[in-house]
């Protein structure tokens, strides 16, 4: 498979979080990042990027204070975005980027900070994880803490199973930890680890799709594996080593056919989920890829990176599916038959 890579824009801050957003049928990207609280001179911003090429001023941004936007999530039905600013989360309106005045603390003390935040599918509950090792579930919009799980290690990534049956998190110790919310909330979290040839690999990122849980694992030296688990019993179904790159982010396409991986070297990899084969690789960024998002029709991956760039990787499908191939073949046969008939009539006319 071929891909076409292009830089959409360069910002004045490193990008740590990115979300695909549609407003009035217009494709946009939400961007978050910044230089942090130190004397870097780099602003901390939340930005909205209009993907319409005819837009005169495609980038709209606001400064959010002395904390960088390290993570963000869109509400699934309301025009709101919640941004993680170290130990706190702040709510902004969309598309105006105005503050709502709602701020709440998600970690145990100011020495820890939030690393990931996500809504459930209905938008009734908010899930957060941070360096304090706690997965916390909040009732929205009251931001009342409903449940928390002690995963003991810093939480790096999170995925919520459709229907809210379970939450999977990757942790700093290299494990994948699963909290089963339905039907028995009181169960201890399930701890999954991955070894290859007696060597432990760190599971870095994960995502549910239907009855499967996908994950990517690396030992940071010899290569990485894509792992596929049964999302009911969490039995390993498939594992495959796909190269020597160092992927740190995983994002599944809405159709479920593809997986995008972002690496520490700025590459975007495309994996075919049907056979777990790497079908495309592109150098999208000059530094690490921090975040990935697909568009609605699963044809384009957007990426943000530490190089302050927003890039677009468009999939160029070279192969035809079965129905299109049959249609094309029938048209060719019909055209050939018409040409032969014409040739025969012409030949016998002058015979």
C-alpha cells in the first residue's frame, strides 16, 4: 500500500495531544501542548485547526496558562473538550475555546500529574489515569468520583471497551492492566505481561475494537510486537513481530481494518489488522509522534509530534475489492465483445 504524507501546519508549541473533530460538517483537529511550567519561552496552548484548505485563518488557539496541555478528550455529544493540565483538568467550550469555569483535580497530590483522559461512549462517565497509579472513574457533569482502582504503577495509555464492560491501561512497569466493570466491579484488576524468548517486553499502548483488544509491545532494542487478545477472557490470540521501530502510540481506524502506530523517530506505520502485516511506513515527523487520530472514513491518519508539526498520512489503496474487480472485468469483456463484433462486420463488409 502506498501513502501520501504532507505537513498540514507548523505550530509554535510541541504537540502532545490531538483529536479529530467535526463541527457543522467541517473537519477540524483539536491540538494541545506547550513548553510546560519552566522558563522555556514556549507557550502552552489549546488550538483548533480547520482542515478546509480554503480557510483563510485555519488555526485558532488560546494560551492556557503556565501548564502544558498534555492530554485532552472530546465529549461524544456535547460541544466540550476537557484538557489535562498537570494535576488538574479544565473544561472548554467548542468551537469557541472559551473556559467554562469547571476545573477539578484528578490525581492525589500536586507532585503527580494526569497522563490520560477519556469519556465512555455515552459521555456519562470520565476516566482518568496518571502518575499516581490510579485509574479513576468520575460521574459527568458533576465530576464526582465514583470508583478508583490502584494499578500501583504510572498509567501511560487507556482504552475503554464499547459498552463500558472493561477498561484496559498500559503501565510504566510494562504491564497491561484490565479493570472489569461489568458484571463484577469488585474483581481485582487483571495483570497481563508479554515475554518473548524469556525477555520481557513493555506493553506501551492499547485499544479495544469489538471483541478484541489490540496492543503494541517493545523491548526498546530489537523490535516490537503487535498483540491481539480476546476481550472476554483476555487470552492471547495472535502475536507478531513487525520490525525494529519503536512505536509508542497505537490508534485503530473506525472501520477496524487498520492500525496506525507512531514511533519515537517520527514515523507513522500502517498495519493491516486482517493479517497483522505492516503495509506502509512513512517519515512524517522529525521527532517523536505523540498522538494519532483517524478521519471518519478510515482513509487518513493525522499525527502530532514533538516537532510542533501536524501531519496527514493518506492511504492510497492500490488494490480493488472483489465486487469492483468483477465489475471492471465485466466491462472489459463487454468492450472486447463490441470491438470484435465491429471488427468482424467491418472485415466481412470488404471481404
